[in-house]
């Protein structure tokens, strides 16, 4: 059967189907990254600082979960100035992944094993650049012509990453996609 819960938006599910991640509204009406691990209630995960201020009504959003559902990634706000990628697990809580340039970042996906987060970091000139965080350390993902657009997915161990916009020298051409491996 299906259950409809008001104010909930699901975005990903663990491989075994026992954990669902998404967004839920807290008692103050603020949108939070949230996790459901059975039962009837969703758990709001908060934001990147204990007293984080929302941007409009947004504190955080979830985009993906590891295969076992123990690690969650997404985007968290502290006011409207900047948003940063986060990684959450029970033992650490919500951890901000930071930024190499001081601009906004977002975690779009996580490897099945929970070690590699992929997403984007905003360039100071506007485009979203492909980024990955391996055990919390950020790196840009580059291709043969230089930076690539945002990373959107990865495999079980983070050895293969895919994304969009592989050539920033041709922004008026048709949409492009890319596949990255260490080799």
C-alpha cells in the first residue's frame, strides 16, 4: 500500500527500501532534509549550524542516500548568503562539506558505500562546476577541455561519476553529458 504524508517530499530510497530520504516541514514550517526509517514519523535533520537561519523557508534539502541508507547528502542553508553540501550519518550528524572557493556547493549523489559525495560548486562567474568529496575532502572534476558541469550520479564505490555540460567552451551547443573515471 501507499501512505501520503502532508508536507513530505521523498527524493531517494536505500537499496533495501527500508530508508527513504527527502524533505519535511518542521514545527516552525521550515523545510528540512529528512529521513524515514520505518514507523510513521519522518526525522528532520536541521542545517549546518545549531541556530541556522533559513533562506526564505528553506533550511536543508536531501538529494540522495547510500545503499544502506545510513549516509544522506544534500544542500543546507544558513541564511540566504550561501548554501553548502552536507553529509549526514547518525554518528556525526549533519556535517557541512565546505567549499574550495567560498561559493555555494551541493551534494547531488553519494556512492553506494557512503564514501564519495558528488555534486557541484558554483564558479564565481556563475556556472556549476563538477565536484567530489572523498571522505570529506573536496576536489574539482576536470575533463580534457577543463572544468565540467555538475556531477549528478556515481556508482557503488565512487570510481565512476556522471554529469552534465562537459564543455564550457561551447555553452550554446546542444546539452552534453560526461562520464568520469580516475583513468
